[in-house]
C-alpha cells in the first residue's frame, strides 16, 4: 500500500476548475431553455427573462470554473491538513513490467524459397 500524504493545491485547483467549467457548459443549454420559456410564459411577455437566461448561460461556465477552482484549492488545503493528522488515502499500485511495443505489427519478411 502507498499513502498519498499531500496533494498539490494548484494542480487540484486547476483540474477542478476545468471540470466545473465543463459542467457549466453542459448545464448552460438548460438555462437558455428556461430563460426562453420564462420570457414566453409571463403575462406581460417581458424580454428580460430571456436576456437574463442568455447572460447567465454565457457566464455559467466561467462562474462554475472559478468556483470549482476555489473549491478545489480549499479542498486540497484541507486534505493536506487532515492527512497530516490522520494519514492520507491508501492506494494500492501495481507496477507492470514495461513491454516494448512497435507502432505497427512486426511481420517477418517472406522467404524467397530459393
């Protein structure tokens, strides 16, 4: 067993920021749809609901990414703190021997039969 005693705060923060930014891209069309429905469903038919939905859908990946970055940094700092007190994650790692592989199958040359 190997123990992960600490993690790089910035590396975790960057990865979490990218993951949450991608989640924002996934959820953005739903907010566009809700903004469109909201602008059409009102009695006064105000266009502000649609505009708000569009602006929020455009800003959502950025906001999610920033919040994911901050949450990842805080989470990594807390992990490093708690890992000092109680120990880190236990991970079992299997090392496999390196086998050389060719980028294409190696076929022996055909014999000429002479």
